[in-house]
């Protein structure tokens, strides 16, 4: 059995050494994180929220953050939960006593942080999502497409986003974001 979140501090990012952006966009690899894909019934949300230390959002396109953890609503019974440090997410879910399915996806995903006044335009170079603040406010999240790959997008600030992408597609996503950043600077 693999220890969930084991050795996050020593894990090499597939984007290690990558940097990019423009005069209006900064691109950087997010630090390693522990992640679980979580599914449960509505009646088990409260118990899992308590065990994880973060409220699982129940409205579409919303997220919640607390105690160094973020929970992103992906569907009526599905969340992506992220802990920036070795957060023991799998053990916390197990200890909830609630019926659920939790899969450690820490090694599958990586994240790209996109910030600056041109961040939304850089992402829109490959993503059809309306990223206006009115439609996609701070804290909004969605599973969407970016170019040819699926991503999970989280708005972390007015001009800041977290792009969760499978590690195998991270080079492609970073390159497309870099091109979008250049276009946003024009």
C-alpha cells in the first residue's frame, strides 16, 4: 500500500524549472500537493467535511478553503480536495465513518499558477470558459477543457487561477499558457 501524500517535499514536479509569462501574466508551477478525488452521498457530506476540516461545497462551480485544504465542487457527488502539505486526506476521509469513495490522485495531477492582469486572457487562449468576474468569481471552479486536455480550473483571486492538469499533459498545458500569456500582453 502506498502512503498517501508520502514524500511530497521530495517529489519532483514535471514542470520543475519551467517559467513563463509576459508583462501581464506570470506562470509558475504550484508546489507539490496532496489530492483526493472524493465521491459521497448528500447525507455523508457533513461527516466528511468535519473529518477533512473543510466544508465540501454543495453548489455548482464553488469551492471552499480552510486549514490549508481546498475542496472543489466537480459534480453533485464529486469533489477534488487539495492539501498543500502532507495533509493526511485519505486517512481523514477513512476516519469520517461516512460511506464514500476516495482515490489518491496526488501523483496523477500537477498544477500551474497563472496570475496577473492578463491571466484570464491567457487561459482563454485555450479555454472556452467565461472567466469574467461576474460569471466566474473568486472561489469559482470547474472541470473544463484547455486546448486538447481536461483541466480543473480554480479562481484564487481577481487576477489569479490554479490550473489542475494531469502530469502527462502538463508540458502541453504550460506551453499553451505561455503562448496565451504572450498574446495577452499585446
